[in-house]
C-alpha cells in the first residue's frame, strides 16, 4: 500500500513545486533615487522579504517592468512607481515623507503587492510615509497594478496616467538619470618593442553617467593624464625615457548589469597630447637630447565599475590602444641608435576611484 502511495505523493509534491515556479515572475526594475536613499539591492531585499514571487532581472525584456524613482521636492522626499508590460505603462503611484528610507519602504510594499496580492503587508520597520489614496490596511485590491494604458505619443500629448513634470517628478522618459562623478586613476601601458618600454600613468577623471539599468544607458568619461616610462637602454648603453601629457575622451554606449552593484561597459576612447623623448647622457651619448612629438591614441576598452557606498565607485578598464603616429626616437650616439619606437598596438590597464558629487 505504501509503495503504491509513494509515487502519488511524490507527484503531488512535484506539482506544488511546479505551480510555485509558474507563479514566480521575472521583473525588470528601473531604479533611480537621489543620493542618500537605500541602494537598489536594499529595495530588492525589502520586496523579497514580503513575497518570494519576485525575481528581478537586470536587462530590459518584453515582460513586466517597474520604474521606481525618489527625489527631494521642497522639504519632503517624494517617490513614484509605475508598472507596465512591453510598450504599455500604467498610472504612477506616489508617496512622500521626510525620510527617503520610509519612501523606499512604501514603494517596496506597493511593488510587492502588485506582484503578489498575498504579500506580507505588516511593516518591516515603523513607516511614516504618507499614501495619497490608501492606508496601510487598504489591501490588495487598491494596490493592484493600475490599468494599462498606451504611452504618451512622441508629439508631446500626455496621457492622464503620466506623473506631473517638474522638480523631482519623473516624466514619461524619467528613467534617464544623469550622475556626475570626479575621481583619480592609476594606470600602466607598454610599448612591446625591442627594447620594451613600460609606462606608468596618473590622471584626474570626470564621468557623466546615465544611471538607469537599461542596456542603452551611456556614459562619457574625460581624463587628464600624465605618463612616464622607466629608463630604456639599448645594447650600446644608450638610454632614454619618455613622458606623455594627454587628454582622453571615452564614450561607453552600453550598460551591462552583472549584479546590483557591478556593471560592465564596453568603451571607445580617443586621446591627444604631447609625447616627449629624453635622450640621457651616458657611455655612448655625450649629452642629453630632447625630442617633442604629437601624441594620439585610439583605444577599445572594457570597463568594470563596482559601487562601494556613499557615492564611491571603483572602476577598472583594460584594453588595447592604437597610436596614430609611430615615431622612431634616434639620438646622437656613436653609431646613431634608435633607442625606442612607438609600436602599432599598446596594451593598457587602469584602476581608479570616483565620487558622486551630483
């Protein structure tokens, strides 16, 4: 008898598991809040604490999405959440409070109930956020997803479901949120010629970044850098060193979210400046000689950014540069010697730290 019931029980348990998996929903989250608010992963943790049916993904898809925003307006912090599917978006829900933690907690509750009408609704912490049209006991029916309506037309016609424009209000395209960062970087590159020239670099960097989680959220980075090589020697004891002053502009058109705190950006960069070679007096070089040249470099980079806390970010980029001019540095030795030359390809690696100031 037990042997006959065993497969029935196992089948019933398997059906329960499958039913739970069917109910779980993959949701794309566009999360943009002012500095000082809880980070994206903290918002996700609050939603997961209320329902196990939310599965957040980091790339846009044709399924369901939520846009969550919070910003300062006057003496209050106001937050909005909209939901939709594909090219359709529902009406915005708004909350406000004197603290961003309370606003984000209220938005997390709205998202959890929209995903799961039976989500846990008891406060995770004492809330003070004010709901415009519902109370804490107003249950799933009033917090269910709003009726889906078409997005506003490109000619500027605004649907009634679009949140009002103005300071702190996200408009119909409010998922664009630009952050400015300033920082410093250390780096290195190499001229893989004979002899090899190794260069170390230091620079100041300014970054403008679209902080959306969307794949097409771009970033622009401007870097002012100084690089210096070690002393390069040839077989006849001639020596030289090299310095580069440059300005580099990098454009990173894509944002690939690896986790809530780590993202990858492919970038292209163009640098220009001055390259100086210093021939050093030695056994076969009677006096020092200086040679100035134009410097240009086109690079392809892969940049990884790590969000730390309080607006700080670590970044690392690795790539290949192609110099625009391939000079040979020949100094007055006996016999005349090419001490170094600029190669066709230059491998490079940078490590840096930036701080969000706007």
